[in-house]
């Protein structure tokens, strides 16, 4: 078996005979010697016109390839008296921690404040249609965490943190498309992810673990040697020899609880800004170098982009870019408006959106420290979210501004058609956001407009505010033990603890923490 990289024109990229001829040229053998081929990686090279496709193939010379081994997941039977591990949160960090616990012979008890993915779907209707947030069941809380209904992008740079492919294989085992194993920028889609996370829950239950919904943590249960479990809001005590805290970055009450319990936390950088939206055909034309009224070829997916720069010591960058996607309301309380993005598997919405955010350092929230202490960053976020609610005018209507008006400092007379279902209300985002954010965002927009011509032009719409990019806090843990240095048996994990930034990195962190618990 040989592995070979080839590059083909777009039109030939799905033709096995074109693969065979190109592979033969690379290997310097006659095409007839290639008896078998298997695709292992697919990526698009759109750096210049014409767009090309890069493929990595496994090739069998003169004989068939060995049969591919299908991805599977299974755990050994749990022994009587297996160690009980309480996992708070049923997002990717919590779910993958639970699966790894089972593989290592430990019994996970997963506690989720929200509902299962099927019931959770119905709770999105009030926030979309009535502007009413169900505070423990929404786009952020519930089975699968924030990623379940927020796109399902799997691309990560966290390759040094653990076996990324094993994450993909586990997802495929539980119903994700096999294509994620070969795509350079894999994506599942918010319409498919709920079935995947429900299948993962079934694996946890069938292997001896427990999953409890409507189980909101309200306190820590401490024993003589450290953690002994947690106390739920309904008064129940859930006991375990270790507690993995995987609550996500929007569970702000957990940070308040930890502060009240005297558990040390640390301020860390985060980012805030807006969602920026353009027509998807505009992004396609720019990224794929289309001419005039030329349409995106059917073989090309909706185009994506990634933009980043540094201005006056702070990063300005795109975040969670959703090609062919929708802007969605991500508030977790009724006195705020928060926006995020998602895409379905087909990515066939006529809009493209992305976060456009600016880094906020701990010193930038100093004005909130006197009143809020270590929770100053959360207070900073919350103030912006409340301002967005007021400027939106009611429900989950978001304050909006055309990009060109944001740059010139005037309120937009109207807003263009948008993907955000609750709608937008013209507002002076340049006056509501902090001056440092506005100044850097304006500079970033002008720079990005040189990279994607027209990015800051008439097509662009800004909606406020994107505040939940990451946690403003990190819950410290030992480098080797991954245990809180002052609270034995407490294992901070995932995005909420400050150690991940997406589905895959959170899942990897969950696996690592489970392994640390096992010792």
C-alpha cells in the first residue's frame, strides 16, 4: 500500500479514473498497476483561479487494499463497586469524559441542567418566535452543549492535545457522516448533531453510566479528603470519588458558586464583538474568484473565510464562521441579547456569518473589579448583553448597523435582509460598544476589506453582540494531575474551565481529564 497526494481540477475531482491517472503519474507507474484506491483526505485549494482540489489517496499496487476497519466504540463491563465519577455538564467535554471513564472502568454520573436534545429542540421556538428565553434549555444549555445547535464545526488546531481522529471516529460510530474522516474542515451540521449526541448518551447508559437531565448543580459536596460529590438545586446529593466540572462558558451561576465556596479562579483573556453577515454569493465570488454573474459550481461548498490581525496590542479576528448559515439568539437569561452562528449540514442558507471580535484582556475590565472581584469579566459581558437588549427594543430583536454606517459613525436608516429570525433594529453600535473595541474593530474592518474586497462595503451587516466566545475565567489545575491545586478531587474541564475552544478541543480535554481521574 502506498499513500500519494494529488491535485486535480475541480471538474475532475470526483472522477476515479482521473484519480487513477494522477496517482499513476505521481508513482511513476502505468495506471493498470493501480488495483485499488481509497480517499483519506480531501481539501480545496482556492488560493487562486481556477480552484483545485487536493486529495490524499491510499493506493494498492497490483493488489486490493486491506479492508478498511470500521470505527467502533465499546467499553468493558463495569465491575461491581466501580469508581463513581460525577460529571457536571453534558457538552462535548462531559460526554467524551464519560465515554473515556467507561473505557477505563469507571462509572460516570452525568448531570445536565437542561433537557435531552429531542426535548430541547422544542424550547428553541419560544426564543425564536416570542423572544422568551427558557433559562435552562436554550441554544447554550442542554444535551450536547452549545455545539449541538450551533453548527458542529470540527476543525481544530488542537492536534497536540490528543488523538483528534479518535474524536471523529467516535462521532462517526454514533451517526456522524463518514465524510468528516476525510474533509480538511469537517462539519456535521446542527440538524444532524442532535441524533449523534443522543446516540452517545445511549452508549453511556448501555455501558453502565448514568445521565440525568434537569439536574442543576447548586453546591459542592466535600468530604474529609476533598470532593465527595455535588448538591443539586432540588436538594439531592450526588456522591462520587471525583467531580469533573464541564459546565461550559455560559453557566455563570457556577462561577458565582465557586467564588462563594472559596474555590480559586483566575482572570483570562476573552473576546467580544458582533456577528457580521454577508450574502453567501458575495463570499463565494470573493473566495472562489468568480467573475461577473458566475455561480458557484455545484462541486464547491459554500465558501468560508478566516481573518485575523492585531491592532494596538489586541487581536481582531473572525470567529466561528458559518458559511451558508444563520445567526441565532444565544441568550441564557431574559434580560439580555446575545448572538451566535450555526449552519445546517447542507450549508445552503443564502447568508454567510461570522463573529467579528476583539480580544479583551483582564486589565480591560478593571472598572468592574471593585464590585464584582474575580467575576469582573462576566460583569463586563453582561453589561454589553443588557445594552443589546435595550437597543434591540424587545424580545430577542438584536441591535444592528450596516458596516459602512458603523465605520462612518451614523445610525443606519434601515437594515438589509438577514438570517436572524427575531430580526434587527437599527442602533448605534459604535456608541454602545466600548471605545477600544470600536476603534480596533473599525481598523480591522478596513484591513479585512483589503483581503476580501467589499467585506466592509454595502453588503455587510453587523448584529450585536457576540460575547460568548470563551470564558473570562480559568479554573486552575495542576499540569500533570489536572486537579484543582487546592480542592482535591475537583477536575476543571473544557471551555467553561478555560481549557478548550470548540467541540474537538473540548472533547479532547474531557478525555484527558478522565484519564487523569483514573490515574
